[in-house]
């Protein structure tokens, strides 16, 4: 629920931006006309707090509302926003249909797209450790848990899915009535803890996948884009095992991997796709980019005087040199970026930089 990558892209494309997110980091504050913090919870943005902010804006001054994560579990909130400011992205109805367990997996079934088995209620005598419990509309992996004796009872808005080993990948693409265009294929990895075994860790762009696997992902994106009427930038998550892509979900909005590709053109691509224009050709950049989220491993104090390297973003804003920021264990601190000639080198570099930041934070604690 960070607006920073989208603010950067919009500024590069020549737009003035008001940012609303859960952090208001240094980079977002510097680039946006205004940066407003709205508290977040289990289901994303606090709906009442967000609508109070929206109500104070002069809607006539804005082209539209570009959104990332924070709405999938409450698409009705997007509907309320759309009544004030036009959405630049999928409609609330589309988001709801894509993130509703029954409609999404029924679509996969009707399109003959492979996916790990899904259950609303686990069968009796199931081997529980081979299943996950997920929140419909959850994001960032923090809502996913391994099923055990303590969490086998069904919960509202949750579902169960078979745990499958393999390579976690995603396809970033954009779509409208004219078709689907590929932006790039990505690998994603975790930053697990005992209580959050599937917490998002980072991603790297432009990975090398067999042509057969690429075509499976592209065909799945095409079929689902038609099925749900997707527009703009979206991402498709999958597990690749034995050269078969098992689809996990569609994120019908700007995703974290957007940050890996932007060259000042991607926001225009998204906007043009959303307004129904003929799809622009994405201007591909050479090499690969990687990102890794830095989380607090324990309760930590971030001093104002900390000198962040140039390859660190989403850094916390402190009001004055007398301030310090206290973060609890598990909270995100910042994001590390890296670029290299290929995905393997970019991933190695970002993981090396991640360790350097962790050491730097320990020295300043």
C-alpha cells in the first residue's frame, strides 16, 4: 500500500500527483503535490478514513484515481471513490469478480487453466500440512497460513488451497478491448517469519522462462482478460512446476512489479489502456531490475541522522533532526533496489544490498 512507484511514474510522465497511502515516505513526499497518510488494517485501507480524505479533495482538479493494493478485499470502497473521482483502472465490479473465490476459480475451470486445488471447506481426513488458508482479496502474503490443527475450521472470507512447490512467477501485462500486451515476466520470493511464512520479500524482472511456459501465462492472461473485461495494467501470479504454470490469482490493479519496469512510459500505457485507446507499445528496457522489502527483525528505532544509500527507497520521513521513528518487529522499513544486465545478477545484487541495510540498521539500533 505504498504509492511511491506510481508517483515516480506519473511524475516522469508529466503529471502532478496527490498521493494517498499508508506510509508517506521521503520520496513520495518529495515528488507529490501532497502526500496523505491513511491508516491500514487487515482488509487494506480504513474505508472511513480514506473517504474522509477523498471528500476534502476538489475532484475537478484530477484526471482520475489510480490505485494499487488495498482495495481487493473491499471493492465497494472503490465504488464509493468512483462516485467522486473517475477510476483509472478496473471497475469495482471487475475487481470484485476477479477476487471473489467462486467466480475466479470457476473462470479458471471454464478456460481450462491449471491451478492448485481449492476448497471452501477442507475434506475430512485431509493431510492438513499440504494446504494453505488464504483471505479472499488479501495481498502481500501476510494473510496466508499453513493449515494445521489450530486453523482447520473455516473462516468467513477465507478459502483453502493446495500447497504446491515450484518457482513463484508473475506476468505483468496490460489489456483492454483491443487485446493484451506483455510488459514482463518476473520471479518473486518470500521474506518468511514463523507467524508469516508467506510474507512478500521481493521480485526481479525479465526472468528467463521456457517459451512454452511464457505462452501458458500469456494465454491465461488473454482468456481471463476477456472473461472479466480487464483494462489497464494487471498482474497474474503463478507457480511453475515441471514446465506447467499453475495460476494462483490475478491482481486487477497496479502491482509491486510495476516498480521494476517503469521508464516514464508505463503510466501513460496504463492510462491509455484504461480509456479504451489502441494499446500503446511498451518501450522495453534492457537488463533486469530487482526489489527487496526490508522488514524490522525486532523492535527498532530509526534515527533522523541515518544516511540511506542511493539505492534505498520508501525511507521513512522524520519531521526534524530531533525525531526518531520507532517500528515494531515485522513492520516494513524501506525497499532496496538493484539493476543489472540479467535477472540472476540483479537478484544477487539486491540480496547483497538487503544484507548491507540490515547490518546498517543493526549498527544504528
